[in-house]
């Protein structure tokens, strides 16, 4: 299991769009839960949970995963 936190200057909605494009469209995971500040995906024997928090100078993104560690690291690098 891996937990990461990154900060980005991207607005909250753009971060959500990128998360969905990366994990659902790009990696074939299924969305299992969706809320205004949280997305959960499952597939391939693992999961990814993302929490999005708006901050004064951008957005904080908290990622937790099992079996998708390399993809989560790649996403974190892409948005930070």
C-alpha cells in the first residue's frame, strides 16, 4: 500500500478531470465511488482512492493505492 500527497496549482475541477482520464480512461479502472472531493477506483486486484482539497494557492491531492503504486507515482509527478 502507498499513500502520497502532492500540491498542484491546477484548479480542483481540472484535477478531477485528470484523475478520471488517467485512472479510468488510461488505466481501465472502474469508478466505485464519487463525491465532490473524493474519487475511488478499483480494478486489477487493487484500488486507488483520491481526495482533493482546495487550498489558497491551488489544490492538495491525497492518493492511496494498493497494486497501482507506479501509476499513482506517475500521476503525482504529472500534476505536481
